[in-house]
C-alpha cells in the first residue's frame, strides 16, 4: 500500500528526513514507516534512543535507511553531529513518541542524540504518540501535548485500538501510511501559504429552556481536521467552533489557527460572516440546526405546565447560502471559494450524488462535500467517506479514511477549483 501523498512528493523533490524512534513496542511499525519514506526516494536518517534499540536493533535501522545509525552525541564529533543532523533536516518525525519523550521535548531536554537533534532543528516536527490509555489521558501528558502544539509541533494520532498487554483504548500509534501522509504534507505541501481561511465546525444548539436544546450529533472532528490540515499547509485559519469537546478541539491548537466559540446558529452566522469578509476560502463543515424554538423559555419547563408536548419552531438562516449571496454582491475577496457539507443517509450512491448536486446549486457554492452518515462514518466517528461535487455536477474527488485524510483530499479539491 502506498501512503497518500508519497507518490506525488516523489515527483516533486526528495526531502531530507530525520526519523526519531523511541522506546515503545510500536517501534516495530516505524520500520515500515522508514521503508515507505526511502522507497519514495527520500533521504532518511534514523535517530533511535537507546531504549528503542531494545525493540528494534541497530542493523535493521541501518539496512532500511541505508545510512549509519548511532545513538551517541560523541560520534563524529568533528562534524558536530549532535547539532548537524537537526540543522540539515527538512522534516523530523518522532514515531513512536512515548510519554517520556513528549515530556522531554516539552522541557527542552537534550540528554541524548534525539534530544539535541530536536533542539537544533528549525524544520517542521511531527510526532506520533504511542502509550497506554492512562498515560495518554494523564493531565501531564495532555498539558505537554498542548504546549508542543502551541509551539507548532504537528501531532498525528494516537488512534484507538488494541494496545500492548491486551488493553484497548486511545494510545495506539497511528499507522505508518497515515503518519507519512501527514508528515509529507507538512514538509512539502505549503500550498495554502498566504490564504486566509474561515471554517465552521461542530454542532449548534438551539435553547428550549435553560436545560434543554435542539441539537445534533456532530463532534466537530471533520471541521477541526480541515483547520489543522490548512494550518499545516501554510494557511491562516479562523475556526468557528460550536460545542466541540476539548479533546477533539485540541487538534486545532496551532499558531496559525484562531478559534471563536459559538453556541447557536445565529451566533455561528454572525461569526462566519465576520470571518468570511476577509477569507479567501470558506468551508461550512458545522452541522447547523435548521430550526429553533420560536420562544426560548427563561426557566425550566415542566410537565405540569403542559408545554413540552408541542414546541413551535422557526427556520434558521441558511448560513452558507447567505455567504454565497454576500459574495455575489461583491462583499467578499475576489476569487473567494466556498465549500459546503451535506450529511446524507441514502445508501444508494447515485441518489446521494443527485441530492448533493441540487443542494450545491441551490446554495450557490463552488464545492459540496457529501458524506455518508452511518454506523461507521460521519457524526461521532473517527473516519469519514466523502465525494466532492463541483460546479458542473461532476464528482471531482472521492476520499475515505481518517478525517485528517479526508481533509487533505478536500483541500486538494479546493486548490484545483481555484
């Protein structure tokens, strides 16, 4: 299997990559990661820790990378190797990144060759955490991850699945193909540099009373992934976030992402109109409530009052259609691209496309990403499957996999449309 992005990058140029490997059982998966990179023609230097060599030996790393491998800061002193590796790198990947390594990176420790390399490099850094669920969820680890993201470190995963010892939960290192795709996007695809982007994510809530609301099941993962992908590729992003869980929202922690919190459809509309006024690209990934209660009670409604059996609704504004009208009236940057989303449960693919075509035309947007919402994809799921419909009604892109992978495909479609 070829990692998404590897083939296209091979056609452009080779990248000088450092792969740091730390002491976790997931180190065995990093052998395949290095192999994917070298087969794509990239120059890979492996920097393992001493603990990593207890899982995968030095000869394996040298054979797969085709370069000498050492863990010592005292080798090749004349060439100042402990600094030179980091200085020469165009991309640094740490996979697996253990809890200890993440803590060391946060503290800026340089106790081994990998530590000095990370301190000496100005290249983008991508880490793939791998550890037991309890360690990943520990407040110290979460604080460290937040700090690294704020410094511009890109985090891939971890995934949820089977861990060492038979445990199951979040903490499993992402698959090598996903890490390679994300890392090469960071290194080579700064194709969104200079673009200003407005993205909505999550699900709005329309209050019935102080304790009840009309809402939906959107987690915000796809919108957050779109924001993270855009920032990784050089864009300046405003993310309008509606009720996104902190654990999901953390993936949007990046110096180039500004997050605006909103609650209702009206609040989201105001925030998106403000952000879209200066945006080159607008993506409406949020699930916006179509209706709201005509009147929101200022006190909790009770059965005794007899009003909960009937709630009068009024229609909310179609935010993305309104943004398209604003653009048509000339109140948006020249060449602005607008992307809408549509979640469908129709199992028949052609019926789904036909509905998406009508919706794209009705809303007046450039692209519409239609996704199947079922037990495996869409709302509250880690994976998604989308087809992107263009202005002529044709399917211009198809993507399935993690929401970050889908985000990459959608951004490629945006660039093609522009």
